C-alpha cells in the first residue's frame, strides 16, 4: 500500500511535467485556457499515479517510480492531444465529398 508521501511524489512528478508542457506551449504562443490546463493536469496526474503504483508494486525505488510517474503523465496528456487532433480532422472531413477528400490527402 502506498503512503501519503508516495502519493504526493507521484502526483507532483506528473503534475510538474504537465505544467512544464503548458509553459513551453505558452512560450510558443498557444493561448492559456484554464479549463484545459486543469483537465490536462488531472489526466497527467491520473496516468502518473497509475504508473507510480505499478512501478511500486514491481519493487522499484521511489525515485524510479517518480520518474515513471512523470513520464507516464507526459505521455498521457500528449495522447489526449493526439486523439483530439484526430477527432478534429475527422469532423472537418465530414462535409467533404470523395474527390475533395482525395485531393486533401
């Protein structure tokens, strides 16, 4: 069973990765939207917590578990971006007929 310190370590490692990702996006000119930032943090922390739990059960040290937590959090939030991009591309292709679709590809 994980204690409070390990839970804080898991959530902070993955949360810091998400915050760093948003900071870099803001430097590139992406607008800051609080709802999406909080959603990204929760997704990142959930994935990080799960990775920390799995690594901890496998017997790894807390430092390695925190590293896995941060990495899983970054991958989880990036996966959501990829899915969002894929859905947007499919929605934009709805009103396009076959000849126009072939030209876009």
